[in-house]
C-alpha cells in the first residue's frame, strides 16, 4: 500500500470520526436541552485543526446534511455555519499552533461569525425559532420589544461564546492524544 493511499484513507476515517463526534455531542446536548451549548462543531474543529480548512469544511457541511436526513431537516441550511467554522479554524491552525490561547481567541471569533451566518438563516427560514436552548431567550427578547434579528442574534452570540470557546479549548486538549504523524499534515 502506498503512503498516499494510506494517508487518504486515514484522512477519510478521521473526518468521519469528526462527523460522528459532531452528531453524538450535538444530539446529547439537544436531548438534554442545555441552554447556551451546542457542541455540534467539536468534530469539525478537530478535523480542521488536524487536516486543514478543506477537510474541516467538508466535515462540517456533511454533519449538517447527515443530521438533517437522520433527524431534522431544519439542520441542513445551518451547514453554512459549520462549513465556515471548518474553514476559519483550519486557516488559523495552519498559521498558528492551536494551543489554549489560540483556541480561546479562535472560539471568540467564531462566537461572532457563527451567529452572523446562522441568524439570518434562523430568521428567514424559521422565524427565529430553531428548537434549541436559545429559543427561550429569543422569545423573551421578542416579548420585550426587540426586533426579530436582534432577538435572534443576541442569544446566539451568548450561546456561541460558551459553546465555541469551550469547543475550541476542548480540541486544544484533545490534540495531545492525536498521533504526531496525523497532526503534522494539517496543511493538506
């Protein structure tokens, strides 16, 4: 077996594992209805750091498509958010070591960018409600007279501050357990 075939196969297996991580953690959090937490991008972040932006984007996009097919078609349009996360994290990881400081800063950036992409989807396709933990805050803000975009955006930023920073930091710790041969190929 040639080295490139093994690398390609291992990359596909690793990316598939990222999708499974996204689906499993996202389903657990959704089932438990934990507010301000999603954990449905941990696998995307991990794959993007290890394999680069393209693999991260593919992992993120496929996660939402698979989740939409398996449980809720409402998840499919949010693939755009997960794709953007894969690209951003992959580009950051190519340029910087993904240590705890880089992870926290990246999570902070994602906490703004993800809602900027996801809020218009939520508002225009679903009236702002998506069946997640932030819907309670959305309803309260809407009831207090906030415009629909603001009522949908602010809770998403709050949730993403917790979720994306936590997810990125968790991945920075997971990297200790990734084989060196895999970690050193992130420019792919």
